[in-house]
């Protein structure tokens, strides 16, 4: 590894060699061993930055946020299988007797509908749209 | 396609079936990560909470259709979160700066007793001063601890371009935070 490449890697990935690309770590360690002055001059500045970055720690999620997120999730009813069996029985009886009540029961016993959550198009979830969100990566 | 087993596949599948325990486990495993990503991209805790909620709403909506092996769930989650962050950053750019989060005075230097929270605030402001793509590269590689290949793929750039974004971003941060040397 050239010193130039070592400096490039240090400026991109920082002082901790464990964060460097795995295929280049051994060569980087060899450069460090042969040029310990680089460790002092280059990696120390990166360590200073990382010490500051470590202080920027967003707060953990609030219980209220957790509650809202879990509340948005689809929930299967606890006795789902039993209700399904009853729903099937209800439907069967309803159909056999041409009983409107049986048909109604069949729908009402169906698992909690989450169709409104799953039915929409993926739209903004299209992952290919992320490549250059502002169209100005070259200027970033 | 991804190689190996995605540790999140089973939880996502069960969450998609409406399994409450899986839903709670997935939130416990991923919410902090999503929230931190959004907050560091947006620099605003309240907006980050909104993004986190929207992200998980998309998770719940898509989980029943999750195809194991097609992508790593954590990568997909980062992409969805970043898309939502960029939607908001784009809206900010289109609106007057009145909607931007406050940028407080950086405050005193470390020799005057700078507290950890104040240093964190300095870093937040410095991060928000970066071009979004440089900020994204640093957030993904440094804070989210993604590998360079995964981060580059997520950003739709080569590893070389990622390294350039990282270098420029870190250089700008070092300049902005030069007075904080010797914290540890």
C-alpha cells in the first residue's frame, strides 16, 4: 500500500482500522508499523473528530413513539384459528340454509382486516429512486 | 439477491402475518437505528420521529409481501428511511428557511467547560452544514456502521465515490469542529 492510499483511507474511514475495507487492513497495518509517524500525524486528527462525533447521540425513542408505531401494525386476533373455524362453520351453515345471517357472520368473524394497510401501490417505496435523490450527487 | 441468511427475515415474515410479538421485537430491534438515522440526516428530533413512524408504517404495509433473499431487510429499511428524509430535505429546500430547525449559537469552547450535550449540539449543527450526500455517507458508514460496499450500493455510487464523499465530509467536519480537539 502506498502512503497516498493510506492517507485516502484514513481521511475516508477514520482512525479505527477495523472500519477500513477488510481487504486493505493488513497492508494498512504494515504501513503503520513501518511509518509510526503517520499514526501520530494523521490518525490523531481523525481520532479527535471521532471523539466529537461520538458526543452526537440522538435520544432513544420515546414510549409514546413506540406505542404509535406498534399501534400502526397489523394485529392478528389472539383466537384467530378458532374464529376462522367458526367463520367457516357460519358460512357453511349460511350457504346450506341460504341464511343471510350466516353470510354476515362469515364476514364478521374474518380476521381483523388490514387491507387498508397492504392494498396500496408501493409508490415511494421504490428503492431504485434513492440513487441520487437530489440529482446533484456530483456536487455533493 | 443477498448471500447468507438475513437475521431479520423470520421476524418480518411473522410481523407480516400480524404476530404481535414479532411486531414488538422488530420495533425493539430496529426503531433506535431508524430514529438515529433520521435524526442525523434531518438534524431535528421531531421530524425524525415522524420519519420513523412513516418508515414502520411502510414496513407493516410491505411485510406480507417480503421476499426473503431478494434484499437484506436492514438495507431496505435504510433506503425507505433515507427516501423519507430526502422528501423532507427537498421540501425544506423548496420552502423559505423559516421551516428549518433552529441553529443555535455554537456556544463556548471546550476550555470554558463545554458539556457533552453542547458538543453534541455543535456536531449536529456541523453535520447539517454538510451537503446532504456527504452527510449521508458519514451517517451510513460512521454512525450506522454499514460496510463500504453496502453503503455505496445504498447510495447508488461506486466505492470510490463513497470514499470521496466521506473524505470531503470529514474534512469539512474537522474544520468546523477544530476547536474541539483533544476531547478524549
